[in-house]
C-alpha cells in the first residue's frame, strides 16, 4: 500500500467519523424537538429531561461503536480487556451506576420534579434540572448546585409546598422596651396593605430567641413575584426601621 492510498484511506475515515458525529448531534436535536412537541409531556418537564438524557446516552453509545468499526478497532479485544480489569472498572463505575439507578427511581416515583423546592444537607433551592445522574438546584442567592442522585436517595431531604419559593423570612431584633405584641400587630397590619404580598397564607411572626440587644423575631410572608424578592425585603425592612424610628422620637 503506497502513501497515497494510506492518505486516502485516512481521509475517508475522518469523513465517516465526522458524518457519524454530525448525525449523532442531529439525532439528539431531532429527538428533543419531537419530545417537546408531544402533548402528553407538556405537564411533565421532568420526564422530558429524563428521556432526553436517556436517548442522548444511547445515541452516543451507538456512535462510539460505529466510530470503532470505522477505525477497525476490535471490540472483542476491548471486551476481553474489560473482563481482565473488570474489578477496577466496576469499582470506578460504582458511583455512576448508583447515581443512574437513583435517578431512575426518583423520576419514576415522581417524588421530586422540576420546579419543586427542596432542601438537603442544609442546602435549599428550586429544582432546575433532573436527569438520571444528577439533580440541579438554585438557592435564594442564585447559586446553582449539582447534587448526585445517590445523595438524594441515601440522605433525608425535605420537599416544600409550591409557594415555598415565594416565601421570605426576615430576622428582626426589637429592643426590650418595645412591646412585642403591639409591634407585631402594627407591622402585620402595615404589610398586609402591600399589593405585592400574598394574603393566603397570611404573614406572621415567630419568636426566635433573646439576645443582649433585645428580642429576636422572624417575620414570615409570601410575595407574588419571585424576581423581586430582594426589592420587597428591602422595602419591608425600611418600613420596620421607620416604625422603630417613630417610637424612639
């Protein structure tokens, strides 16, 4: 075989591999479009994400086998090698398999879904994405965290009601000389008139603890627009400070 034929052969292999890769990417995009248009999945975003993830792995696996064939790589030899180092590979893949199986049960049981608010290991946030390996959540500060699904099945977690992401908790310290009951009544009456605050459930106070500076209270209320939570928190705190300023005058 001369150099020209070798170059031609290598060039054809590169073309075939490129076609396989483009075909795999195009197939994934087409499947995503089809799944998005199936009406029965419209209300189950979690299932759509899971199916997209599953089809993606299947297509990548098929593409990898086709690429091996184009490159004349003996898959039987690879399988023999895998058998020889099976224990090492199995140990390395243990977490991957565990996460995959955990994701399968989480999605099939419908215990969690995209849009839910959950907390685990002092981490609380809204679920943005779920697939067979990981779950992605975003906390109140906009920090995005990816959690292995095995962590969700091996540790206790909490799932909150739908309006939990609209919930705001403000910690307030009032001096001892201020009557806490009067303070709570005045503030609740004041904020109940705010158009951006939900009346169901109603705002309320909880007593936290006593410090050297005064009584620590938690003001809990729900807002209508999650995108303006910080603005609303600042607005309420300004009202509270103004009220305290009036008492001291």
